[in-house]
C-alpha cells in the first residue's frame, strides 16, 4: 500500500508541475530551442499530423 500511495503522490506532484509550466511555456520552448516549431503547430501549419483517425499522416511527421 505504501508504494501505491507514493506513486499517487508523485503523480500528483508531476501534474502540479505541468500545470505550473503552462504559464511559462514560451520561456520553456525558447530554452529548448523549439519555440518557432511550437508556434507553427499552434497556428495550424502542422496540425494535420494530429487529426484523429489519420494514422498514415501521423507517421510522416
């Protein structure tokens, strides 16, 4: 039971970290050097890769 509780706590802490990161995404993308790619994805230039049901195209990305 201790491992299950530890796993739940760690999962919750990671979730909080992800939510906290939402407010600093631009800075994080800049740090990783993917800011332009992410901005293109948001503006719809490569969104076709993520349409549900289009597995053939998703493998091309």
